[in-house]
C-alpha cells in the first residue's frame, strides 16, 4: 500500500503544537504584503526600517523556531541566529511570497541546523525513555495528555534530525505547521510532486525507524 503524503504520519496524528504559525493562504498578489514598504527601505540600507521590520516579524520567527527546535535547543539563540540571517537576506528577497513567509523559511532552516549540530554532539535517537507516556496510557489519565503530546513532539523532532534537509523541511511544514502541499511547494520553490516525493520518503523512513525500535513502538501504543 502506498503512503498518502497528504496525511499526517501516525506519530503525530492529532497533535497540535502550541504557537504553530498559521499556514499562508491564497496566491501572492501585487501590493498584498503589508511589510513590502519596510522591506524595500531596509534593502537600501535604512537601519531604522530594518529594525522595525525585524521587530514586526520577531514573534512569528520565535514561534516557528520553538516549534521546530524543541526543548533540546536554546530557542533564544536559534531565534537570534535566524534574525541575523533574515537581516542579511533582506536584499535578496525577490517578492515571490510575503516577506514573513520568506523569513519563516529561514527560521525553519536555522532551527533544523541547530538541531543537526546538537545531534552531531549527542548522537542519534537511542534508548528513549518512554516510561512516563506508557504509564499515562496504562492509567488512562486524561489530565496528562499534554505529557504524551509533548513526548510525541519531542520524538518527532529528533527523528527529523535523521532525514536529509529537503525531506526534513518538507515534513516539518506538513506535520508541524499543517501546510497543504501546494503551499509547501510555493514556500520551498519546488514542484508539488517534489514535495510529495520528499514527504513519502520521509514517512517511509519514520515508519521503518519506529518498527525497528521497541521504545518507539511503545510510544506509538503498539506492542514491541
């Protein structure tokens, strides 16, 4: 059976991370970007315009970094690095999307890079302690659903570290931000079929990874 890239992987089905940035909708129309005047001024080197621009997009960038980076990365450091990269990229913005979407993509890539750097130091996901989640399932304790959701998100974020960049980025937009495939394609500037293929390959990897690890099987609620 072929996997459906439009569906969420079972690992995070029903998960709603806090402060998830809203998906962009509709096609970009000329003059539709409210930040465009500031972007044009910032691109010419106007420092006050750049400062105002970064201040306006700051909360969205921090939210995106927090969702992608998780608890294993210093969100403040990653967000600051993302803001620096965004400031350096203002002059290269071509206006094919809103500037906020362009900046958010930089934030996602920065957060993924921070996670990969940490993984290089700590090694891949092994020996996951799923006892708290297993206990929640055994007792059916409703008030602890946030613990289970948080653990699922943490595991998913760590599994993302094992994927090639394009697959990790596409799956991040699909699962964590719940963007439709056409929107992901527009954000990443690739064909929809490329996004669909990346997500299928990423989901296949996650499925095999889960099936090969008894701890992950427990987290999924399946017998090892």
